[in-house]
C-alpha cells in the first residue's frame, strides 16, 4: 500500500495533526469540530499517548470514550490515523513490571514519569504492546473513519538491562555463530577481552575507558533489529483484523538509533516527523534534507509528513518562533519533495503537561491568532493541490547514507572527536540544495547507475560490497565525490590494511591514503587552489589520479589534497580535508556542471527553491518557494494552483505551484 490508498480515501492530500481530545471537555470538542472544518482538516492522529485511558488496568479495556470520538470525527468528515499507545506505558504497567523499566549504560534504572520509559526487549512490555495493538485492531479494524494505522511513536529508546543483554546474546549467536567468530570480529585479543562463555557478553555499559568498538557497533545493529521486530509484532497483530495501511513515524533527520532503511521496508507508507534545529534559511534547507531523506527511504514513493510544529524551531536550549509565512513554506517544501500531505503536532496546544509549550494548530491564544489564521491559509493551499496526489520526484544526484557508518563514528577511540556523521551528511545535502538541485539519499550498496553524481561524505565504515559497488558505479560512467576519512574500517570495525580506503574504491579513485593527520581545533590549512581545509588532513599518494589541489605547507607540502581519476567511463574525485563551506560549495557546483546535473530551474537566483513532482501520465507541477526578502520575476510564467491565476513573479516569502505541460 502507498499514500495513494490514504489520499484516495481523503479525496486529496492529507491535512491535520495529532488530536488529543482526552485533554479537553465537551464544549471544546464542539469548537474543535467547527475549527477543523474551517481549517480544512481531513486527517487526525488519535490515541498516541492514551494507554492509561484505553487500558486502565491490565487486561481491562475501555473503548467507550474512543468510540464516541471516532464517531464524532467521522460525522465531521475527518478521517483517523489510529495509533497504538505503546510509547507511553501507564503507571500500573511500570509498578507491575519493574524489570521492564529501562536501564542506562551506567546501570541506573529509570522510573515512571515520562514517555518512552520501558525496555523494548522486556517480554512483559512486548506482550502488553502486542495485546493492546490487537485489541484496538479487533475493535476498529474496519471502522469507516479509519484511514491509517500508526504503530508506536518515534522509535527507539535504548536500554542496557538484563533483558537487553539476554536478547543481545541471542542476536550475536545468530550473527556470528560461535564465540570464536565473535572474538575475532570484536578483536578481543586486545586488552584481554576474550570471551569463553556467552554469559560473559554484555551490552556496552559504562566502563573504565574506551568500550570495545565492535561491541558498540553490534549493539546498535542489534537494537535496530530488535526495534524492527517489535514493530512487526504490532503491525502483524493489526493486519490480522484490518486491511488499512500500517506505519510508524520516523524521527528525522538527526536521530539515528535505527537502521531506517531496514525499518522503512516494513512500512506500508513511510511517515516522518520534522522539527528544524535552526531558524530562517537553515530551517528551509533542513526541511528539504528531511524530505529528500524520507522520500528516499520509501524508494521514491509518496510519503507523509506526520508531524511538524506550527511555530516550533529548536535552537540549542530554547524554542524559537517561525516568521510569518514559514508555516506555509515549510509545508510546501515537504509536499514538493514527495509528501502527500502535511500533519502537525498537535491540533490544540496543551494547557498542562510536559509539552505545554509545544506549538499547535490552535494555540493557547485560540483561533483569533496569527498562528491559526496561517494554519487555515495552509489548509486552503493544501486543499488546492489534490490533483498531484501520488506523483513522484525525479533526481539525478545522490548522497550516500549508511547507518553502520553513522554508528561507526560514534565509537570510542577515534583519531578526532571532530569527525561527525550527521553534520557532514547535512552539509553535502546543503551544498546541493544551495546549487538548486533535488537530491536522493542512497545506501552505498544500492544500484546507483541512474545518478549523474554521487557524493560520499562520511563513510568511515565501508563494507567490501559497498566499495565494490562504488567502483562499478565509476567504471560505468558515474561521477563520484569521496570525502576525507572514508573507507577506513570494514563492517567489523577492523582497520583497512595496505592503505585507505577499501581497495576496490582506491582503484576507482586512483589514490592510496597512507596516514591520517587530524588538525588542531580551529586550525585551517591552505591549499594550492586558494581553498582552505579544517578538521582533518591526510598523507596520500597518487596511483593514477591527477592532483587538482595540493597542500601548501608542513610535511604535506606539495602532496595531493584534491584529486580526480578517470576510471572506466567515469571519474572518481577525492578530497582529503574538510573544505570550508564556500570552497566545498564551489567544488560541488563544478562537479554538477561536469556531470551534467542541471539545477531544477537555472534562471532563478539563490534562495528560491524549485522542485518538480511528476505524474505517470506526463503531468508535472513545479513548486517555487521564495526564501528571499525581494520580489523574484519568473522566467517561465504558468498557472498557479495556489491562486488559480497565471503568476509572473514571486513576492518576498511567496510560493507558487505551477502546472506544467
């Protein structure tokens, strides 16, 4: 199933948000009905945090209140995304099953009083979660209001308790087969860590100094697999009683406790939550990064933005407000990149509880407020875009993303604490976004031949299969940019011997890295082409590659820093330092030009986002979002779905969705 199933039931794109009527009383419910009609809401998520009401004591369910709300919503023309409430077990569960409370790496067992206070590997939790999912599906599986099932909320919290340890050992037996193989994989000959019985093996808990990197990586892999298994259990319990699509909301882009490629394969439609981490243009770029990544996780199929904040921008230790017009621009930014709608958390801002100050569609100030007026305008805009439901986005550029590589840069004992994964992944996407190019995220083992340019920003861990796949990509005519500290370890966290990166990739790049030379904090090094590097440098030799820029001082003076190698019918580029943002952007723009990957709309200035969605029948719609403070004339005016008229220019902060032939 895909979002076409959902949008078909809705008659257009989805618009709405999390709805928690249990926080309010009947007069507010009546106002909600009227305000939802006014805002154009057609889908709400119900029940995410309702376990204590649905099951007030173990095995006794109370569905009467939920029956009434589903009937009321259905009568009001609003469909339901019905959630299983398993991200917040009720107090009775924690008291009855204290062993199911999570344990931190230092051995502290957490207590009830927040959400996500459970161990995903605890049998009592898994059984209770499966039971309530089954009970909900049995009662509401064919309810006329039901459009979508929503399992859990924002998986997955880590735990290091004895349940996790036992499950980890079972997983390790399945992966490695024997203790000898485990010892070899983890390199336990070092520091006298060799295991002689399975009972000696534990999760990577707090210890004296560095944890074993192989153990840390395998625990991350295990926890991801455990999470996918927990999701499957609830999904299958639901499917036994219902034919509606089932999903869970991923948390992107910076949250990485899961192999999202693996979890996304289990979803009928990929859904995700997005809250930008900085304001202004950075927030728009972050929304694009999020949307491109979610679309890619679903293989390019339409997806659904499950949560965003109306007025929420997280910035360090504070929550900032959005500027007027940003709710619409952020929403259209996600829809442009493949979402078949936009939902918010939440419908009505809470008057009490832990998220009292989380923004909502109806704020504390009520409907007579800027926020609700903008929400209503966004609802009207989304309603006008129904004709593009089910359409997709085409791209010719990819950035490589691998959960193993992310986790590998989180282990202890690396040469530099400034080696980061998410920041480099985001920076690569941002450089391409600034250049006006729509981007896919791809796994390094995916088929890549359809991309003119592939960027590999931070694959510190690179499997043999991935290295060979990248070699084939270049040999077959692709342009590949590989960045510093790539291919240093294999998929067991064993260092590559004979030089970096992995040998098949070295062949395509025509270089061999002999030595890593991390830079001091704040240090900048000059290259011969006038660019600068930070964080990292490398001593490398050319094995066929041409030097495009060299280091200019120190022991690396005159040695290659940026190289290009023609290999097969393609070319492999390698940059051995972290270029300054401006220099990196210039390199990316040059590679786009060489690879023939044109911007979406070459006639538009920077700060105007352009993305096109395509239908299978040849129709297409171009989204234009003006993030600038000035009016921008359009080189090719066309009919705008938002206004119903032909538009010739975009005002400051303006948006258009142009129907193209």
